[in-house]
């Protein structure tokens, strides 16, 4: 942490004297150091604390470079919140990891799944869950298309066509397709004796699942599905090569461009929104930069403009949404979003934590995430239900995208968790039923 403290202090000093690039470089170096610290210690490139440190601090470093006219100098409270978020997460994780290690006799977990060897016995349940989830998602998509009267991919000249492609309650089931590729990855890795017929059907289901975000022109859902599948594959197989993530990202580039065109997001439209200081900055640099950097400036807008905290009401949005209370009491969800620009609505992981309780909320939420990460890494390292690896993949992806949205006060995140949990329970029941049936059969034979 000493290196981080030095780099963070340097970043603040450089920023205060308008040496923005140096400020950003200081924090990016800190992010790399923190990531490789956990990587070297654990041997796991998907170490949850390492991923959070790299992407949270690294994203902040990019934002500090102030390449857009939308970006301004941060309030001291903003700097304090970003610092507290990392130190609380890092410290609580360290303490929890040591505590868990003392309570168990085996070596400290690195988060690596046990290599696939013998058949796990979850084959039938996994295969059925893949088919069921794909059919449910496809049915929900067709229902939305019929009721709303259009498919976003085939609409031209409407940049926000996907934003309107929602039927309340139904769309959660539509986007649950993003879990299918990761479930297929688990099936193929853990079930070595899977028949060719089931493999083909599972692959078809995966292609159908991937086609839904394409037809919805949802670049984010497509990226989420592919990267989650890669992370889950790396976790469950034990083959953890970072190049797999770069290969997946490269494969997504042409699809991303096609979906950008389908959403009528041309270069002029995007450059007009992002307001880069250097008008000659290529769009393939501008777009990812602003999708990362501006979120930290949105947090600063919140710090500077928020008149009063909401004391838990904002962060409990998933409860109001999933229970339907938001329709009965709209005041529960009618809070303004403080951003640099109306079109740029993405925010950081800690936006709602500050909205509710200020810097104390950021500290508490980061501490809870640190404790959760330490527990999940230890739990996922054991043999057992393969859906623990899907949970791990989701957590890893949320930390990699900690600069993007609030995640845990997003109802879709909790719907994904619920769907993953339901599938985990289902495959466990199927496996135990098979074991019981096998024992009864042996008893009858005897």
C-alpha cells in the first residue's frame, strides 16, 4: 500500500498544478503495481482484489489525463472517496483472507478452480439449464418485439432504439441470455464425455443467446456475455492466459462496429458528445476513453451538486424495481442523475454509495465488497457445484468494469445472480436425484 499512497499523493499534486498527464501516469503505475502484487502472490491473473485494483485505479488514472473539455478539476472530497474505496477494499480483503486461512487447514485459496478431471456429475442438469434459459430468453425477446412492433437492429436513424426496447419485468428475462455462453463453457470443460449431439445443441443455444444482444443492438450485453464466458472458462479450466481476454476483445471489435452503425452512432455524433480537446483524436481511442474516464467526472458532479443524501433509498433501487414498488411509489426512484452531459449517463461502482451516505457509504460498501471477494475466492477454489465459477466470473467482470456502473444497485445484476443461483440449485437437485436413483438401482440388484 505504500507504493499506492506515494503514487496517489503524486497524482493529486500533479493534478493540482494542471500536469494532468503526469497525474494520470502516476495512478496507472499504481494500478499496475497493485495488480501484479496480487498476481505474483497468488499466481492467479483473475485475482479479485488484483482486478479491482487494476481497473478502479487504472480507470481513475485515465480520467486524470483530462483529454475532454467536459472534464474539470475534482473536488477534494472526490479524491478522498476514490482513495477510501481502494484502501477499504484492499485492507478488509487482506484481513478477511488471513482470518479464513487461520480457520481452515488447507493452504490459502488463490481463487483457482480445481482442474477438471473426472466427470462432475452435473452434465444433465447443466445441459437442461442451458436449453431452458435460452428458450426463456428467446421467448421474452420475441414477446417484446411483437408488443413493441420492432427489432432495434433493423431500425435506422434512431440512436436510442434499444433504450425504448423494454417491457417492464419482461426485459430482465430477455437479457438473461448473457449467462448462457458461460454455462456452456462450464459444460464443455467439466463434462468430458458429453455426446456430440448435446454439444451441437448447446452450441446452437449459445449462438441463439448471442444473437439476442445483437438484434437488440446492445453492445454492452454482447461484450458482457462474451467476456463472462471467457472469464468463466479460464476459472473452471484452470487455463488462465490473459491473451484469451485480448483474443475475445479482438473478436468483438467488428461486431461492436456493426452495432454502432446499427445504432446510428457515427463518428460525427460521438465526437459531438465527447468533446475531446484534440479534435483529431481517432474515434477508436475517444470512445473507450470517455466510457471509462467520464464516469469519474460524473462522480465529481455528484459530489459538487448533491443537495442531500438519500440514506439507503437510492441504493435499494433493485428492491423497488423487482418488487414493483417503484410503480406504486414513484418517489422511491425519482432521484436526479448528476452527470457532465445528459447523454453520458454511466457512473462508477460507488456512485449510489455516496448518493446514500457520502464518504461513509463509500467506505462501508468497499469494505463489504472486500469481505465478499475474499470469501468468494476461497469458496470457488473448492470442488463442487460448477455455478460457483459462474458467480466468480460475474464478480470478476463487475470489478473489471468498476468504472462503468453501480452494479450492485442495478436490478439486472441481482436478476443475474438470482438466475445463476436458481440454475445452481437446479443442477444440484438433478445430480442428487441421479445419485439416489443409482443407489436404489444397486440395492434392487443386490
